[in-house]
């Protein structure tokens, strides 16, 4: 009989954290290759808020919480 693995909340947090780190590292590597000091950011905080359907205040709060989690 196969063993059933039930992920915990911490498992999900770790998976998400690793996926975000990997994505950021990939993005940073691509950005470094095409770095131009005069180039505008690829996406603004306002664009992120619109994409997620949240206000900038909510985005700021989420970012503050994310910083606390990673410390």
C-alpha cells in the first residue's frame, strides 16, 4: 500500500518561499544581463496592485509581513 503524504502549512510556506527565491534569482540574472541605468523598472508597485486586484496599502502591508517572515 502507498503512503499518503499530507503537506502541512509549513511545507506550503517553504515551497512558496523556494519558488519565489528561484524566480527572483532567475529574474535578477536576466536583469543583470540587460542592465541599463536609464531604463525604467519593468513593473511598478501600482502595476502589481492592479494585477493582483489590491490597493497599494494592501500591497505595502503584504510586503511588510513578507519581510517579517523571512527574518
